[in-house]
C-alpha cells in the first residue's frame, strides 16, 4: 500500500520538523529576537561553537541538554542503569569540554551564559527567560566603563599622547 507508506513517511517528516523547531536553543533565539536582540548562531570561529553570540554584549550563550552535559543535581540527568561507566565517562568528557570552552572564552573577554534545557520547560521558561534579560542588562552595564575624567592638564596631555 504505497499510499499508507507515504502518509507514514510524511508524519515522520513532520514530526522531525516539529521537534527541530522546538529545540531549546530555538526557544531562546525566538525569545531574544522578539525582545529586540540581534545575534549570530553557531559561531564556529569561537571556542566550542557557541549556540548564540551577542557581539554587542560580548556574550556567548550555550544551551545545554541536561543529560549530555551532565547537569548536576538535575532530575533530567540520570545515568542509564546499563553501561553506567561508559555513560559516566562520556558525560565527564563533555563536562570537561564545557569547562574548557568557558575558560577559553572568558580569557578572550567574553561573558558566558549556560542555559540548561530544564530551565526552558514550559512551567519555568518565562521566569527564566525574564531573568536572562536582566542578566544581559547587567552585562551591558558592566561592559560600560567610561574613562575617568582627567584631573589636570598633565593627565590630559598624557592621555592625548597615548591615544596618538
Ligand atoms: Zn537540568
């Protein structure tokens, strides 16, 4: 029955599209975009290929799955009962990689925000995302460090000399 097969295939296809569009990072992107933020996604030339990069805020955002990235103390991070050691090692490696990319980015002067999948579950999502906006505002204020006003002529001259 070719008709039925086609229908099944189409269902599968639609299901996969749906799951792709509801991925946690897409949620964050849509939210940020709706609030006027502009960003790049999957920036390969930065360590760890950050999911979202807000250049104006000098901020990288990673959206992590709780299982794969080993979200400590999270109910969604439960090691499988079989092959436990294998999974433990694998997730430990992912954690090390996560830490490594955070350190590298911070050394380069980037702020790094990690968002966990569980923070985007429907019941808690709105509150969490509002908090994310506050965090970005704080980062903007931190980044804004005006030059102190020069106190006397000598200082003004030395500043001019430095700039030239
Ligand atoms: Zn979690």
